[in-house]
C-alpha cells in the first residue's frame, strides 16, 4: 500500500479534481480518500442577519469623541 498526501483547492463548483501520477499500471486499485479541511468551514444560516438585526438589548451604544485629526496639505 502506498500513502500520498496531496494539498489541493476546491473551487466554488464544489468539485475536487485529483490527478496524481503513480507507478502502478494496468491494475485494479482500491483508492481511499480522506478529506480533511485545513481551515474551519463556516456556514452561515440564511436567516442570520434577520435574526440578529436589532437584537442588542444592553445600554445604548455611544460613539466616543474621535479627537482632532491632523491637517494635511491638499494633493494636486
């Protein structure tokens, strides 16, 4: 049994394309594929924004004074 690690990318079509040359020819093979995402997969609920919109129940949010900004010369 041979073991190979392959890093690849799945596009928005959701299709994994695997091409890997091996030295075995004219033989039946059993291929075992283990899919291990390298980054967490975040799935948003379709109603996420309608569920959280206006859901703040604490004290009103206040924007603190922003101070004064430096003045810069005008670009030409």
